[in-house]
C-alpha cells in the first residue's frame, strides 16, 4: 500500500506561482510513474502531468509551458511547480501513482487562482 500526502495549495493571484508537493511512503518510489490530476468544480478529474521513473514528462496542452512536474527520488517526493497561474487553474489537485492495477491518490489540495 502507498500513502500520498500532499501539501502546498492555497490562494494565488492570477500570474502568480505556487508549488505543490506530494510525499510518498515506501521504498520503491523511484521505480514508478507519478502524476498530478486536477478536478475543477462541476468537472471530471483530468490529467495535468506525469513523470516517469526515468524523468520523462508529459503535460496536458492547457498547462504546457506554465506547469512543471519534477521528482526527487531521494525524498520520495513529486512536485508541481505552477507559474503564470490563471483563474481556470482553480481546482483540487491530486497526486497519483499505481502499483499493478491499483491506483493510489493523495488527499487533494485546493489551488485557487483569484484576485
């Protein structure tokens, strides 16, 4: 079983920056794909970005160039650096990983882009 604990959400003015962190339990973190998803009010949860065990990244078109996913395997932590935030980035953000066919989710962190 994997536990994912997120931190770093909050209220940010449009154009501002924020960094989300997700710390994972266990000793095999470095072997697995990690992802960030978000769910805005009234919408389905959607993929934001993923990072493979080797560091290959993938982004949703709407965030490319503004959000950056990274990982620190020594700290069992994945990050989402959010720059040039927009109001439409407002959502609950969740980190995710899988072990086999079992998916694990963090508790979610609210990010609000508003003045």
